[in-house]
C-alpha cells in the first residue's frame, strides 16, 4: 500500500542543482503536485545547471514535475511568479537570503502577501553563515567526512539535505493544516553533513570503533577474486563467524589482532561464490564484491 501524505499539496520550487530537485522528487513520491520555476535558457535547454553537466540525472529528478521559465529580475517574471504563488501551498528555495530579498521573496513581505503560504529554505549554513559560498564537498570537509585526498563516494550533504528538506515540508504542511497560516523553515546543508557525521563524532566509525574497522567481524576483507563486506557485529553473529573460522576459543575478543588475522586468513582463501554459500548456510550478514 502506497502512503501519500502530501496528496494534492501544491509545491512550487525555485531550487536548482541537486538538494532542491532531490527533495522535490521525494515530495512528488509522497503525492505532492510539484511545479518548478527555472531561469530562462536557450530553446531546448533547462535553466538548471544540472541539465548541462548531467542531463540524465536532471530528467530523473524532474520526472512528473511541471517546469516553466521566468526571469525573476523582470516585471514579467515577477508576474509569472506571483501568479504561481497564488496557487501554492509550500515554496521551496535554495537562494541565499540576500538574493531572496532582492527578488522580493523575503519572508516578511511574502508572509504579508500570502499568509497561508509556507516556505522551506535550503541554505549552505544557517544563521549568520547563510551568505557563505559552499558546496557538498566543503560541507563534508567541515564535518570531518573527507579523508586524505580522496573524494567522497557520493554527495552526502546534498542528499541528506534533500531528506531534511522533505521532512521540513511535512512539518510545514502539518502546521499549515492545523493553524491555517504559513511558516518559514530553514534547512542547512552543513547541518545535514554534521548529522551524518554523528556516528564518527560518537566514536562508532573511527578506525578503532565497533563499526569503523576495530571489530574483526565488521569490516571489508580481501577474498580470492574480490572483496567481502562482513557485518557480523552482534554477539551471535560474531560467535557463528568465529566458529566457522575455527579460531579455537569462540570467546575471543573481536577487537584483538588475533581475531582480525584469523578472519582475514579465512576469507583470503575463499572465492566469492564459496563465501556467498557459507553466508546462506550459516546465516551470516556479508556481501561479496568484485
């Protein structure tokens, strides 16, 4: 059964790039009627930079979204915007506060014109830092999620921010339905990055942490023709693993070099197919990889 809590809720988005459109994709899946206003662009092109550097991703994000174009710095563009706002429940933006003010979209004036309208603003950082330039990479670096010279494997802050923005829309809609009035909520991508970084802050994912490589049953090992992600963290899984490894004392401390060496040697001599079969037979949480 599909639950669509935002059925018929009218959302207008001015948010470009990834966090806003990714939030819009989720909101549409929850039943919202999603419209997006983009800057004007040459014929056949989108005013969203995402369309230029990855048109397939743009198409995925905007499936089912009605897109129209307007230059908000012109009178004609402002007329188009306010015509749309008159039929909008929630406005989603990703501009800096100063840019919103220049476009006549500061919260005070917007709320005066449309008392029932709610607004969810995606910003890089909250409060006084909302004018600072930044992107996913800088937000992750600030949260301690960039190691060495390696690029993060995905856009954690942007996608985490998209989830927080969709959550904020749900909160705003509930308040709207309860009071009949709109409110402004702010979602900061730095907050999303720091939220995702909490397990490291708590010591869970540091190299000596239980899920950071310190526990012999919870880490990535090399096997014959690839790798295996092993997640035998709970005591019953760890015991089953060590029984299988035949480490002798099944009460061995999983945080010791002995335990790590025993597991590493065991999986190193096994093929991916053999490890998959062992996992199924012994109910072990693992996934083999090329």
